C-alpha cells in the first residue's frame, strides 16, 4: 500500500474553469500522450493529460492542442515528467479539465522513475468502476472526462488494420502541407496513419458490469509500430499484443487504464494510456 499524499485527487466533480481568460500558471505531472490526429490548422495535434501538483487546484488536466513535431527540442517533454506552463481555459470545450497551453511557457523538470514515485502521485486517483464514469457522462455534459480505472479482468487486446484517414482527415492534412509559411520555411511532412488500431476488452469492478470495449489511443502504441516498420503484419500484431496485453496487463502488474472521452461525444471513452506498476 502506498501512503496517501498531498497530490491526491480532490473530492467530487472536477473543478470548474475560472471566469476570464487570463493565463494560469500550473505545475503538471504528464501521464498521457495520445497518438497524434490530423489537424487543418496545426497539421497534427496531440492530447496531453496529467494531474496538477499545486494546491488547491489538484485534479486532472487536459492540454490541447500540442504539435510535438513543431516544438523546439527544449520544449518537448515525456510521460511522467513534471512540467510548468501557463495555460488558458479552453472555452470551446465544455469539459472542465480542458485547457489550451501556451507552448512557449513550458519549463521542464524531473521525470519520475518507475514505479514507486509515480505511485505516490497516482495511486490515490485509481477508481474501480468504468460503469459509474459512463453513467455520469450520460447524465451530465461536463462530468468527469479523465480518470484512472483499474479493471477487474482484461480479456483481450483486439488489433486490426487501420482503414486509413477519412476523406475529411486527409483534406486537413493536405491543406496544412500545402500552406505557405514565410516565417517557417521547413518542409511540412504529412501525418501518416498507423498500420493498426486496437481495442481493449475488459470488465471493471462494478457488480453489474457487462464489459467495456475501448479504443487504445496511446502514443506508444503508434511509436512501436513505426519502430517495427518492414516487419510482417503478423509479427507486428504479435509484438503489439506482447507489450500492451501480455506485458502490461499480466497478474504481476497492478494495471489501470488512463481513460478520456471526446468533446463532441462525451459518452465515448477511450484508453489513452496504461498504468502498470508492479504489485
């Protein structure tokens, strides 16, 4: 058992965004870097999530949009790294945890080593019922949109071929690549679709749980595929399952899923990353 700390979550619903659009300075432990998605304005965007460290504003936070390929090297950061930055409330996003980062303000601090220091920050956030989170999202449009859920049983990671970008996504990519930018003459590289998609199938601890099937949007899932370029489909699928199912969800791990929903589809939650400390 890990001793409770000051970093634990606040009670009740997520804190409402402040009135006004003045930047707020915050300190965040990054826990999630989702796979990049096509964006008309930015080429590609990444959703970053984490937990805030400063009192009294504890709790989950979502930082969006971020294009990591456009960030200077001294402004990039990793999972489980503590960062400082200024951010403003994302007014176009009703989810209380959503903020727009001011990228030039990012200051990097230490990256927490596995696993005991990460557990000091995160174990108090673990919940046992995805069913309850789903029900809250159905009942309240700005209910909790980020959580760390411990499954009772993980039955499968279903891996299948990515169908390729939709016509709308491809239009966004093409428009961004073809935009002229006199201030940035670098060649713009289009975002490539990953070879595979995946869905976790699991049951939570709710006694009436009928099971959950949630897409996996973890950056690391896409990065591993790129590292395995040139391998056969079957070999890549085997490696993905070996890492994200056999490695992260075995009986030696106290596995939990970082989950988040979509602004336009608040009832749809996905797995944004996997938390898998040793038991």
